[in-house]
């Protein structure tokens, strides 16, 4: 187990696509980037720019850019190699609770208040400097400076997530509604009413299931094609704080869940396991190859665990 300490409270974690670095969006408005191979380095790379807290962070699929959103209603885009800002900050009408790049291509989503913005990058060649690399530009709405599509909701959006193939977006809002957006056809294809308040959702790696966690400590697994409820678990009397899928040769349908101050692993083919380790109080992030878990504990400390330590028992 490795541990990395950050200067202030961590709100969000994201692994780089090559799994060599972890970016942390922190309460002081800074995104810190640490090398997972050299966790003992005292000073991480600092990406500063938010006037309030940095709430969310994401890497582009090629690992060259980092996007962060914060309480200052802005999204910052960074060059992951140099740490410099790309373009001017993108402004929204509410605090940005989540940013997430699509698994492929040049789109990313932004959750801000009652809207989910689907952004599109446009790459242009700099005619004055033909030998240089492609420049980064944004097209679209003059106030938001960017938009491909705006997904309006009647209440606060609490989470949104790209499907693994980048063709759909699942959203959850505070009016107990789960919706699926077809990002290719740009239309809603499914709306589910949920009696429990959904606070987190996550697509399965196969793209055929969506796990949702509720503020009543329950996990529901839905099939997006048709909206059938496939599985359900009651993991705690406390709200689900975070969840993620575990890819395991022994358990193909299991979730790591943080509820209250405990982390549990649940799945159709497994016994529910309550783990003493890893300890986590809110934030989970699995590496892109599914071999490592980063878990925040004690606000400023991130522990990295091999996933072999947290595979559940088969029943």
C-alpha cells in the first residue's frame, strides 16, 4: 500500500490514462498532480486558477490535458505536460460539480446546477506557426463559449457519467429521476423515476448496466436498454458517498461502495464484504486498467491499493 499526502482537503481524484499520475481537485482551488511511482516526492505539480474550491478533475483520453471545475462557476483546461492554462476559463451560471472527458474523442461533459453541458473541442492549425502543434479552440455559445449540447433538467443534477463507448450519458437529478441521453442522436432515450434519492451513478465497464447509489444506503443496478432493475443491495443506513465497479476474474458484477465511514464490496456472484482496509471517507478512483484503487482518507491522504486486496469472496 502506498500513501500520498496533499496540502488540503481532496474533493475529487482522477488517474491519468497511463496510470502513472493522479490528479486531485482540492479545497484550496488547486489541482495537484502526483506521480504514483514516486509518491514520496514532497511537492506535487500545482495547477492554480480557481477562485473557490476545485470540485472535480478529469484527464483527456490522450493524457495531454486536464480539466477541472469548481465553486467559482468555471472550468479550467490545463496542459498536463507543462502545467500551463489552455484558453480562457469557461464560465457557467452555477458551480461546476463535475467535469468528465468522454472515453474517446474530443468531448467532455460539465455538470453545473440544473444543466449538463456537452462540450466539443475544435482543433485548428496555427497558420503563423505551421511547425507547431495543433492549437486548442472552443466554438459555440458566446456566454459559455463552447457548447455542443445543453441537457436541461427541472432540478439540481447530482451526477452525470459517460458510457464506456462515449455514445450515451446517464444523469441523476434531485427530483429522483435517472435519464439516459443519446450523445450521437442528441435525444433523451430513457427516463426512470426512482423512489430513493440518487446521489451517485456509474456505468459498468461493459456498458450494459448502470449502478446507482442512494442517500438511503442502497445500490440499484439497472439495464439502460429498457430500464429494467437487475439487482439491488442495502449496504448501509448511511448515504452512499461514492461507488465504482470492480473488474475481477472472480466477480464480474461487483461494486466498491463507500457508505458512511465504511467501504463495502457487493455483487450478484459474491458475498457482501465490509472491509477494514482500504479506509475511505468519500472519494474512490480506480485506475484505467482496473488494477489499482486510490481512496481518500482523513481528507488529505490518498492510499493506493492493488485491487487484488479488495476482490470479494465468491459465494
